[in-house]
């Protein structure tokens, strides 16, 4: 049996005396993308924080390649998994180049440091940041800062990548480009866990989807198994339609919307 790259069992997380994640279980295999979805406040970001080792769970187990996350030294952990958080604020006027290069810090005293220049160049190219290399982070838009955060994580060249709503501030083109890049990285063997609100992106790019509600994982499986009208209506409290794209056969997810058009409203 193949050991998952990341495995969580009955994880619980408490903050300020409040239990935010009650019982969450999931696994991410090498070479796959797993999308973590659910409504606002269901515990997705908190769970990702626990799975990445940023905070220790109040209960349950988190394993990275079969090893307890808490037992892995911090520097080694930084060589095994990279994280992209929702907040991408960087102070002190760092340039884009400076921030992407930070992704290579875990490798400074390792033989892999010889790869740093190439890793930085590759990440900047993948995230289409060539024209912004000398720009101060303070001058960038939210979407540009998000692309820099992704580039820093890609430059880290870890076998596990965890991202918390990385495309939320991006325009349509860069959202699609990001997920195409993640698909490419998973095709090279990376295990990717991404928190995403856009169900259409999850349907298009995820190999598996984990659905959360009220601090628990309530469904897991392929996009067709999880993105059902019943699951989404019950968890999001809003109906959807699902159908196959007539040209590609790809699963399409659309929310029900009012019949009143903008013209009608006027």
C-alpha cells in the first residue's frame, strides 16, 4: 500500500477556547490535487494551518509521508512542504525578486542550494512576474502579490504544496494559469492540497475533493462524487446545477440564479 504524502485523521483544532475544527480526516497522494471546499467559517483555513504544521492540533494525527508532523524539525519541514497563505503582506519594501528568493532559504546549507538560481527563474517565469522583478511589494495589486506568494512556494521545490485560496484575488486568466501550473506540478509527482471557493475550478482541476461543514469533513471523493446537488445544497444552503460540457464532457457546476436580468431590473 502506498503511503499518502499527507494524511490527517480526526484532526481537531481549538482557538481561544472555541473548537473550530472538530473531526477532519483526509489524505493527499503524491501526483494528485485535492481541493478543500466548504462555506465561509467551516474551518478550511484553520485545518490547513494544522495540516501544514503552523499550529498543533488539539486532537487527531497529521502524518507527512508517514511521519508525525510534530516530530519533523522546522527546517526539514520547510524542505518537505511549502505553504501559500491567504494574507500576502510583506513589509520593509522587499522586491518581487527578494520575496521569491525567500523560498530557497531552507536549502541554504544543503547541496540543493546550487539549484536556487534556476528554481527562482523558473518560478518567476511560471507566475509571469518577469516584468515585476524589481517592483516593491508595496506597489503591487492583490492579485500580483498572490502570484508572488505562489512563486515563492514553487521556488521552494517541495514534494508537498499547500495553498489557501491562492486565486481569490486573481483575474480569470491568472486563475486558470495558476491551476494549470498546479496540474503540471502534480504531474511531476507533487502532492497538492488547495483551499478553493470556486467550485468550477475544483471541478476542473482537482483529482479529489474534500467537502467541509461545521468543522468536519463531510464528503470526499472525485469531483462527480462530491459536487452533487444534494451535497452542495445541504452544505452551502444554495441549489446548483451540474452537467457535462457538450464539447469536452467536463463537469460544469453552476449556481441557481434569479430569473430577473439586469435589463428587467431597470
